[in-house]
């Protein structure tokens, strides 16, 4: 039994709930045949392995398809860092243009 890849025209965007993902993983565990389970639910076998790895790491957030939230202070500091880098690059460019960079 081979894996049939789905072409772009045939590809459907599918979203599975965390509960459904868990059911699919349990079915894979019971049957022992990831290829057959992947074909049944029309997902790539690598997707099953990704879900399994996320489950093993206890990453409920990843199974839900959400990214972990970033602390707002970290976002603010990253934005400030970008602004400072841009200001430094601008000033360096002005020094070179003014003939200060021999």
C-alpha cells in the first residue's frame, strides 16, 4: 500500500479539533498503521508524527493550532530595539555621507 499525495487542486484545508486529533492518534496507536490512518483522514503521515510529538511534549497549545502568547513587554522591547537599530544605521549613513568615514 503506497501513500497517495494530494495535489494542490485536490488539497482541502482541514482543521481538526484537539479532541479529534487525539482520537486520530489513538486510532493510529491501536492499528499500528499510520499510513492507513493518514489516508483515512486525508492528512499527510508527517502530520500524524507532528501531532504525536506535540502531544508527547505536552503542547496542548500546538495541537490547538495556536501560537504561544508573547509577553507584551517583550514585544515592546523588540520594537524599541528595531527602532534603535534603524536610528543607528541612519546616523552611521549620515557620518559616511558627511565624509566622516575615511
